[in-house]
């Protein structure tokens, strides 16, 4: 298995309540591992224009699976924060880092 760092972009198209952001950050914190902490990886980046980026570490056999898993994790985290796909659509996940024993 390989550890991939996946960046998932998105846009908040509605005003996001502070408690929803807190829940989102709390849910994402579960994905914060020793590697991401030591590398100073910001799990959630919010921009003034409503766009955001979420970075997750995902263990997977290949890049495609890692990107799919990350998109699923982000969608789940957004729903747990009370945000629908319409409130916060996400874009195409992208591999931004790889840690492998190869």
C-alpha cells in the first residue's frame, strides 16, 4: 500500500455556519496522521471567495483508488457538518504527494 496526499477542491455556495465549520474540522482531524502533522499539512484551507481545499492522507494500492477514497471521505465529512452537495460541491481530487516504500 502507498500513502497518497490528495487535495480535494470545492466551493461553499452558501454561507457556512461556524458550528458546521467546527464539525468539518473535527471530522477532518481524524485523518490527521503523524506524517501530515510533521509535514505541517493544513487539512482545510478556506479562501475569502468561498473556495476551499481539503488535503487528506489516503492509503491505497493506486492513485485512482486514492482519489476516489478521498472524494468519498470529503463528501462524508461535509454531510456530517450539515452541508449538502449543493451547499459545497467538490471538484476533481488531485494527488499532491506520495509516500511509498518503493
